[in-house]
């Protein structure tokens, strides 16, 4: 038999962080995410990212991880960013080791708020931006709301796991509920956005109702549709 | 203390070199010792605009590399005793702009000049970043059209994040808007953004508006910065811009009778 029996191919694979897997909220949150798009997740291949995870040196741990993901219709196929002991244990469980860095495309990291920062009152703190957000800039408020008291230029991208408030013209892209929170909203005092998105549901500039351009609005997700309401 | 001013825009062809020449000459005519440096390595043009192309022996890159002394490379302007031109190399590329070498040359110039005007290349790559890195002030040269405004916005963001002042948590670079090639006629017809539109998007103070003018083209082709032409509207507008840069109050000219603008029409607003 001639020719190559093994050939290269490129696939899109989902990645789960090992540290998230260990959190008690992981399963209910994953279940919720799968429920939103069951067909998307059905039998979907998953790679476990072991960056910074000290555990997972025993085969049994990988078997357990596989079962957890299986319960949510996902199929664990391999690991990445693993230490050599972890690679061996994973191989024992029949998992492949993927080259690192595949999850992060080669682009500058967005400016990020301090993770999970809580104020003295115990409330989750929001990220406040006071300077104009210029074209080409990315701002991401991880696990928090994002409040901007300046204009957001075309070509800029603002993201938050929570709500986004822009007290100025919103001319760039705004992605609220970046982590899948369907209750997140976008508020802006002037809607001229290139794109607005909540939990992955988005509208581009062309789809924004022309009569609402330039107005003070709030955008929410209602029955899986983005709705824009005048403030 | 000498001040480093960068003329930058992101976009090419908006009038950076013309404006650098005019602003430098304007500063010199007001009695400030001024040098204008061409950072556009490989696409040397400033010497042509300044009309000194036949006197170039050594250049910026020679001085950075230590192959020539500063006073061997600086060319004294024939029209003003306070004005010097520092041409760049046409045969090298932007990689020859080593940051530490540039800093050393700028430090040496600071001892001899009041203003160091840096003419940046277009783009947001190494050449443009090096030109703006050491700036104390930036003059953002912008045409009244959407792509130029967006690129200017990007450059303002880079000044706020990648300049030396930003990296060392110093007072931020002082940023000014210079709107060039402005045509009131075309604004009226809705073919161009108005001053107000551009100011609103970029939200930085306006240093001046230079009207589209044949005198600018003529000045470039004859190698005479347009400020030497006291009759032309563009020359007067550059003089005003220089005066404002130095802290004087001047009324904006050439801005009368604006009507519904292109940008507002585009956004469906009255």
C-alpha cells in the first residue's frame, strides 16, 4: 500500500481549563451552557488544559474527568499544557497530548480588570474606564461589569462578563455577558455601535434599527433575541 | 527644556511631512531654535519639502550608527537662522532606527534646540512607533474623512499606551488635532466630515484647520514650507496653529457657514 496512512487535518476543538473542572459550580454551569445549544455540544471533542494544575498525575483522575464531561455529552480526547508526569498519566487513560499555545491565537492580550475583585462592601466591583477607548483597543472586564464614561471609538472592542455601561457614544463593538450570562445588558447614551452582543447573540451595525441610531438605549436578550429599548 | 513634537497620523498621504515642515518653520520664524527630523527612513521626502535635497551629505541613520557627527548631518535652512533640517537615509529601512540610538541623538539635540519636530512615517509599525516613542507632544494630522479619522484614533491610543511617557507612567503625551485638506465647499455638500464631527470622534483639542489650497501643492513642489507664503490661507492657518501650540488664543478661520454634514447624514441625524 502506497501513500501516507496518517495525514494532517485541522479541527476546532473546545478547551476546558482543569482548574474550572475542579470547582463545585462547574457541572451546573456546564449543564446550563449545554442546555442552551444542545446540538452544538453533542459528542463535541474537548481538550483539557492543565496549565497551572498541580493535580492530574494519576490515570484515575483523567478517567474521572472524562466521565464528568461525558455526563454533559462532551468527549474528552486529550490534554494540553501538561507536565511530563501528566502526559504519561493521560496516555494511560488513552488521551492524546496536544501542542501548547493552541488556545490563544497570536494577538495581544486585552487589557484586563483584576479577576473577581470585590469591594470592601463585598459587592463585585465593576471596572471603570474614564478615557476614550480608541480604535484597536480591547478592554475586558472579567467577572465584572464594565462602566465607561467616555466615547468608544469605531474599531475598539469592549467586553464584560457582566453588563456594559457606556456614558458616551458607543461606536465600536460591545460584548456583554461574554461568559454566557444571558441576563447581561448593554446600556449606552448614544448607540452608533459596529456590533452589540449579549451571551453570543449579536447584531451588527446593519441590523440595528436606523430609528434607534444615536439614541440612548439599553439592549437585553429576550427569548434569545436582542431587543433594543429606548431609555 | 527642549520639547519633542511628533507629527503622526497612522494613515499615509494626509500631509504629515508638509505639516511638519510648516510647523517647524513656523516655530523657527517665532524665534525658537527648531530642528525637523525625517523618521521616514527609505522614503525620504522632508528634504524635498524643505528644498534642501541637494545639500544632503550625512543623515539621521549615519548619526545613529556613529558614522557621522550631528553637526555634519544637520542642514541649516537658508530662509531662517533658527531652523535646521535633519534628513534621513533613502537607502536604509526602518529597522535602522534603533531606539537607544534615536534616544542618544534626541538627547544631544535637546542641548541645542528648543523644539525637535519629528516627521513620522505612516503606519503603526516600528518606524512610526519609534518616531512617537520619545514625544512630549503629538500633532495628529488628520483629513476630514472616515478612514483618516479612524487611523488617527488608533495612533492616539498607541500614544497613550506605547510611548515612553506611557511606559514610564509619566505625564501623558500632550495630543493635538491638526485637520488638513479641509474644504468648506465639500463639507457643505456633505462629501467631507466637518470639524465638529472629527472633534467629536477623536475628543482631543483642535490645534488648527488647514484649508485645502493650491498654495500647499505649490509650496511642496518648490521646496518652500507654506508658512513662508504669508498670502496663502494655508500659510496663515499654519501660523495660527503654531501660535495656538505656543499657548496663544486665536479664532478658527475658514469654518464659517457649516451645514448638515456628511457624517450626520450618514447616521441619519439632522
